C-alpha cells in the first residue's frame, strides 16, 4: 500500500555523494589548474571541425607529418607483411 522509505533514502544518499564528489573534483581542478594538459584532438572532433568548415582553425592545426595509427605510431615507413604462399 505504501512505499518503504528505504529506496528514496538510498537515492538521496547517492545523489548527495555525487554532489560531494563533483564539488571535490572542481576544487581539486581549480587548485591544480597549472598541471592540466589539454588532450590531443581526436578523430571524431577533427571530423566535426572539418564538417563545420572552420577554415581558420583547420589551417592552423594542419600537420604535414606521417599518418598515425590508433596507438600513435607513424605508419609512413611501415610495409605490409607478404602473404604466405599457398
């Protein structure tokens, strides 16, 4: 007939813990702002930037280096292995 207060109490406790974690994370980041290093632009963000057509940003970030694989190794000097003869 009536809901037990346990579930709502657990949800409230969980939400309070999330708020506390977020506040602690913001405090930590503001105290260590000089140590934050921006990530390299990923493939998805590059694709979105190119689709949006922002030429100024595209021209400034264009690289002339060898293409890279997922694990960030240059692929220019790599040859494929020959297939075994059957």
